[in-house]
C-alpha cells in the first residue's frame, strides 16, 4: 500500500511519461536512504526502472556503499523525481521488505528524534523497530483464538458450554487449551469461530501470566476522578492535543481513570498505548488492563524476537486495542492511535541510557501532538519538568489529593540515624523494630526498602585503611554472599576477596555498610519466626521471579519483604501495615542535581505502599538528614512543598526545567588523551556559544555556558578514563544547533570515544 501522497504523484508522473525520463538522462527518480551504521547523513541513490514500483519510504533497500561498494541495508526515507546531480548517483540494488515497516508519520517522528537527541537517524530507526521485525523472524506458531469483541451480539444466548469457552477466550488460547479447560468438544469451539464470536489470532498477545484477576469497575468515580476523566474526554472531543497530568497521591484512583479513558478511546474505534516504568514490576497494573479489555498486548522485556514480531504485526494490523509496555512501547505501530498514558511519569527508566538516548515522555508528547490526541501523565510525584509545564499552564494538571474509598495515608515517623543509641538490631532502629513487632503481632505485613544490593557496601582494612577496589574501574567493590565475593557495580566484574589485607598483610579486613543481603540476614535472626523474602537485582534474575515473589507476598506467604527501589513501584497490597525506609539519604548526596528530587520521590512512593487496607499504616524513615526538605516533604505527604522549595534552586542555577542541559562524556584508555580532547572540545563549544544572540533581560546565571571539563564522578570505568562536561542554555533548540555546528567541524582522535546525552537523567 502506498500511503505517501507525495510519492504517488511522482510515480504517476513518471509512469505516464516514461520516454521523458529515458531521453533526459539528467532527470530520474531518486531514493533518499539512511544507513544504520557508518555514514551519518542521508544518501541519494537512483532507483532503477525495475525497482520503481517497489521502492517507497519506510521499506528497506540494499545499496552499494563507499569506495568498495560494500552492499548494505538501508532505510528508504524519501522518494522524489528530480534533476540528477553532475556526479552520477549509484543505483539501488534490491528491495528488502514486501511492505513498509514504517509509516510516513513514524519516519517523521524518527527524523525529529535524531535532531532532538543529537543521534544518528539510522540509530533511531533501529531502536524503533524490534529486532524480530528487522530480522524478519516470522512466527510459525500454533493457532490461537480469542473472543471477537467487535462481533454482533448473537440472536441466541450462548449455551453453557459455549459460555465457558467465551469466558476463557478473553485472552488468546490454543484450541486444545480451550477444549481442555472448558471441558468441551472441539466442535463447540469450531461453531463459535463459524458464528464469529471467536476469531483466530497469531499466538498469545499476552504475557504468560494467566492468573485469575478481577478488578471490577467501580460504580462511581470520586469527584476528582470524575474531573480528571472529564478533562481527558473533553480533550478527545476537542481534537486538540492536550497533555493532562494526574497529580494524585498513591491510591487516589489514577489507574481507574486511565482505564475509563481507555474505554472511551476504544469506543471511538481507536487504540491506546499505556506506558509503565517496567512490566515485571507492575504486574497488577497489567492485570487490570487485561481483565478490563480483551485484546491487550503486553510488551514484556522477556519476549522472544519471534513473539515481538508477531505482536508488532498484530498491532499494525489493528487487531489489538490496548498496548501496555515499557519505554519502547511508545513506538507501537497502532493504526488509529487515540490516547497515550504514561503511568509513574517521573521514573527515570523512561529515558533510554544507550543511544538513541530518547525520553519516552517527550516522544509521547510529539506523537500525541502529531496525531491530535490527548497524552495523560500520572504520578504521585511528578517530575519537576512536568510540574513546571503545569505551573506555566502549558499542560493541564488535575489533582487527586485523597485516597479513594476512605483509605487514609499512613503516618510517617522520622528516625535520626545520627543518634546511635537508638540502634538495637543492626541497621534497624528501636522505633522501626517496634513498628515491625506491631505489624507482625497483628498478622500484618512489612516492606523494608534499602536501595543498596549486596552484603556490605565496602571492604576496608581496619589496620591500614586499604579499601578493595575494582581493578578496571574507579569503584569500590561490594561484598556479596555466598562466598567471599567482591562485585564491581560499575562493570559487573566478580573477584574473590582476599583473607588478608594486600597492603599491610594483617587479617583485619572488615565489612562495612549494609546492603540488602545483610539486612535480610539481620531480619531473619531478629524475627526467626517470620517468613522473609528479598527482592533485588540479584534475586530477580530469572523470568517470572518478580511475579512469583509478588504473588507470594499477596497470598501472605511472605511477612517481611526486603528490597531495593524495585519494591517501591505499583504494588497495592492491603496487608501492608508497615513500611521501613532503612537509609533514606543513601542517594541524597550524589553528584547529581536531581538527587533530592529522586529521594523525595522514592520515599513518597514506598511510603504509599502502606495502609491500602482498612487498618491504618505506619511508615518509619531512618535518615542522617532528617531536616532535608526532600525528606521533610516526603514525611509530611507534601510533595508540593518540595517542588516549591526545589524549583527556585533550579532556576538560580539554570538547571532543568529552567534551561536545557547537554552532557558530554569523553573516554579513553589514556587519561591524558581524554582530558586533552575533552578540554579542546569544551573550548570550541565555549567559542561557539559566544556567537549566540540572547533574549533581552536574561539573567547572567542562565546565559549559555560550559561547566567543566572535569573527571566524571566515576572517573574510570572498564579501563577507560572518563572526563565530562555540561553545556547549559536557556533555549534547548538553539543550544543543540550550536553544538551540531561544532560537532560538524570536529574530528575525533582515534584513541578517544565520546558520547552526547541531551537532557541527561544520569550524571555519574
Ligand atoms: P492509584 O493508581 O492512584 O494508585 P488505583 O486506581 O489503583 O489508584 O486505586 C486504588 C484502589 O482503589 C484500587 O484497588 C481500585 O480498584 C480502587 N478504586 C479506584 N477507584 C475507585 C472508586 N471510584 N470507587 C471504589 N474503589 C475504587
Ligand atoms: Zn569494575
């Protein structure tokens, strides 16, 4: 199918006048292509006559590249009939895809992304298309069937056996599964297929989880829920693209608003995309979408390339109404998109940490605006970028200040960790111990957050002060059990730790600091009768481990759940009486301007896991900085107070959201080379910034400037020395244009590598 009207006219022009083209050799039909590696610029090739019908934007083609005419795969991004340049163009060799992989709209999006995040267009194209699609991994799976929700209600009521099948077929099953589970003959299923109450689909669009979940639609929305929903629906009808931010405390019913907004979208015959920070950490949210809407595609990171390809094709064919997934689901090829929702929009996982370093929130805003549809962002702790857009009335904020159904927010107690006398049980203060005893005594459950994995955070000699470090990074080793292992959290290297100090040869190496392993051990020894589980990157390595642990927790098979920040997301368990934050300021003093924001968000989020039931919950926050505004605000359930404190600080320094920030990291095995090149690049950029014209009345602090270069906080990683600097400016577009001009005339020495991160969320 040819969707590009521009292209159609050109081809018709050519087809109607073939002689015009062959006589005038200076005219021809040219394809502009982008290669994923090597050349950054789009390249022009002439389309030979035999391929004229096949080459179109969005399909891939094979082209000769470079002096040796190496054959490479490239994305066709445009086709036009025009005068040919003096220097003859090379010819396209072959067409790879039967159909375009990308619509003109998606091509436009990827081009915009490459400018927005200063990365190669080819790189973006590769990121947008799942590997299975690019490799053409065709799925030859067993046929699945699913309920056909679009079908007319049949005149006769279904028989009992038909009803059993239909109830199961809300999610895809093989025919064998259906006959076995509903205890019916194959003929019952065949009949339902014939009467179009069931339809076939290519394999499971769901992830493996088939738990029975019921999340009934509540009879009435709360006033603030209704207001939020009305705002979204109003925006849908207006045909304008508004961004609506649901600023609602944990448990205020945001997910219910998303569900009903999606319901509206489907009633217009359109699809919805719902982004969540990480699928495996939010099984409950996914279950609720699945339970409410039949054909939901859950884009899980554990899917095989084949499964992804199959889903992608079903989505592109319009067979899926709701797509739930992490960051990359924002590229789902829905043919009639009607709504994008981003849950927990403040999460930094929405920004990709490898090139292309895009932020899914910005991509969603672009896509929503291009399609003229609403974008809904939800969080109990919106990012300051989002918050400030609402304050300036660019985006619409709807507050949901109360929990639904009368549940109350838990009371929060702060424990000052500087007063050591309060420590009775390792890392657990007397206050927290009392709270845990109270919860367990009442058959309640406990969540303990400690955002450091491993047993001890560092290994140090008590005699000479030697600290065990990674041989290839500037990172201290974390002690992990079992075995006397030292693991580098920078590069993942695992070493056996020595028994005696390599520096002074005494056997006085001590384990300092507490990680989740040690905390778990302490909990087990203080509460020997309690069932304890740990949830961190070390225990959650296998597929399905999150779901198993969360299921066990919900079923009461776990009393105390110890974990890193992965326990702070999306869990809604009524049995949780106590949440303990073991060391709230663990990340507060990192060299990152967002450290306070992150800490306030994490503590607020984890505290919100508590008191979802009828009985009130308690939160105990242990910290060395009880007076820090981030922690005071989290303890008072007053995120707004934190925002009001933090925004002026950002403004004074010209940090986001008040200015754009680009971070450049230079790496080399040779420390001098990294420093020299970082310095010279920073100097060229400084020079270029002096040429920028600035809006009148701009404060000196927000004028474009370069901070650094300096060694990065992790000064060496995987044997590469790292230098970094930051470029600030009030206008992101102007700043990126200036940088692009510098990069164009820059040549990189062979022994140096570098990366550009626009709007970084990671500063280490
Ligand atoms: P959030 O996403 O803000 O944390 P949820 O949508 O998960 O909030 O709502 C919290 C709980 O309250 C859920 O169990 C949900 O089913 C229930 N709930 C939501 N809205 C209502 C309502 N209007 N009436 C009754 N219960 C509701
Ligand atoms: Zn290392």
